[in-house]
């Protein structure tokens, strides 16, 4: 009896040790696909996550989302956490009529078919997979499959022990969260400045210049059309739109880098935009005081979201999931007849979705996926996209300034990017540094909310052309 208890205790502690992150740090799939940093890479990501937590809390850089994203990056890179939070990865074999022939982890499938499974190194893991694929090719028809065995007959996916984030991520994977975020944004947005000054719509459109310039740049760097579209949308400075487009383009592997870049640059608006604004404008232009906007009636505010949805919906249906939800949220707010729904959209709904969206996107910044050269390329292209977007808005602002006889301050063009309301505040701050009595905020809000519409339309154009 004593020997039995002693051996059992020893087995328990062995099982405990084997379940620690030191033993199960990186799933087999990533090891086989060239990831060689091991736990060291995850430690690097933990440090990066810590930096983002600091920026969110101490510097207040877009804390509503950056804090959740940073914690998601932290929790997923704890050694051994991936398989617990997402589940065990494995292979599903399906024939040409969609019948599942076999499904399971690499280890389970090898054992089921009497094959040797060895996970001591990347080479032995690959050898185990090769043995499995060779077996399936040889026995394909004997296993009841229809058609020939090809490289499209199997796919790697989460197979067993599906964890919490496997299910939460469906909100991103099925592009549910971004449109719901837009519903909340619409309920918090006042389109009055845009309605009062329709020229603002042109400034919002011009600020999308960065998207299309960066698209071309990404193509030159070797990215495909879908990947280039996903990277370029960073120039809209709109995190939910970037996530939405990336998923619609089937570029989920790029999502961590794109989301981190998009939200980082949204947070860095006060740092990136002012030098560009000052470079492209003269002191005389920055000193321009604009006339007070006309009052906008309630009827105009109610009709506006309906007309925009109808017109854009006919011309560009692919933009409706984002734009339609944005306008619905705004209509709920402006109608004044459903205050509870308006309050829920502005507060509880958007807050809950923001938490889920942030942390699930953060958990995709897993070291083997994130620590790649293409991540640096995406971050660099993101800076270019955002900078050209700012420049495009300012340059059109200068043109409108000349055409209006000096009545439009070009600084408000920089607010055409979709970082609401931060970009508008930056335009106000840059203007007030030249003249403390110059109030540009409400004028800048027109291009700013136009930028939200513009980024959704730009996403719709890219989806219609390349998805």
C-alpha cells in the first residue's frame, strides 16, 4: 500500500510538471513552421505587453482598447497558456464532398493509425506529420473518402479542449464585434458640424489618401491584394474598420500586427499629426479664424443618416455592415424617442464589445505569429498610411482655403482621419498655439466624423474590388 501511494504521488507530480508552461510552451504546429525562439520569444512579447500596459495607464494612449489588447498579449504569451485559452490544435481531413475522414491532434491521429509520434524537435514533429500524410494518401479510399487526396484535403485548426478565447474570438472571426462598435460610435456621434458644412465631407475623403498610397506600397513589398488592402486601411486610423476589413479579406494571420498598429497610431495622433500639419501650412493659414457654423435642425439630423445609408447602400453595398450600423446608432440618438436604447448603445453595449474586442485581438499577438519581419513591415506601412492620410486632408484644406478666399483653416483637414474626437482636438490645439483665441474644434469635428464615413466607404471599396 505504501509503495502504491508513493508511486501515485510520484506520478501526480510528474503530471503536474508536464502540464506546466515550461513543458508545453509552444504548440507543435508553430514549431514545425519555423518558430525557433521558444519561451524566449514569449518573454519578449510579455515585455512588449508590459510597455503597452504602461502606455495605456501612465500615458493614457487610447486606454479603452489598448489596455485590453495589452492584457490579451500578456495572457496569451504566458508559456503554456495558448492551449488552455484556445484549445488543442490538430488536423481535420475532409474529402471532396465534405465528409470528415479523420480529425484530431497530431499525436492522437498517429496513435490511432499506429504511427510513430515524436515531438522532441521540429524535425521529428515534421517527420511525424509526414508519416501521417503518407498514410492518409495511401489509405484514403480505404478510409471511405471520395476523390483523390490532395494538399487541400486537410487543414490545421483547434480540434480539442476548446477554451474561452476560441469562442470569444468568433466575434472577430465572424466580424460581429466591429459593426457593433460602429453602432455605439454612431450613437455617440453628432453629425451636426458635417451637415452645417458639407465641404467637410471632401476633407474626410481626402484624408483617405493614405489608404490608397499605402496599398500600392504594400504591393511593391510583395504583399498580395488582400493583405495590401488590410494593411492600407490602417491609414484610416479606425481600429474596428481595420479589424473588419482584415477578417473579410481572410488575413487573420496579419490581424495582430494590423490591430496593434491601427490602435497605436490612433493613440499617437497628438504626436504624429502636429509636425505634418505645421510642415504643410503657413503661420498665416494656421491663424485663420472660421465663421461660426449655422444651427442644424433636428429634422436634418434625422434625415441625414437615412439618406447616407440609402445612397451608399445602393452604390456600395459592401460598406453597409459598418456604415449601416453607424447610421442606425446615430438615428437612435437623434430620433429622441428611444432614450434607453440610445443610452445602452453609447454605454453598456459599446463598453462590453470594446472589452471583448480588445482582449481577443490581443490574444492573437502570440509570439510565433507576431515576431516576424512582416510585422515590422506592417507597422512601418501603417506610419506611412497615417502620415499620408493626415497630409491629404491638410493639402485639400489648403486648396479649399484658397478657393474660399481664406475662410477655411487648413488645419481642420488633418481631422479627416477617423480618430474621433482626438484628431479634431489636435487641430484645435495646433491652432490655439498660434492664437489662444482661435476655436477650431467644432469646425474640425465635421471632417472628423466625415472620416468615419470615409474609412467605412474605403473599406467597402476594397472589399468590393479584392475580397
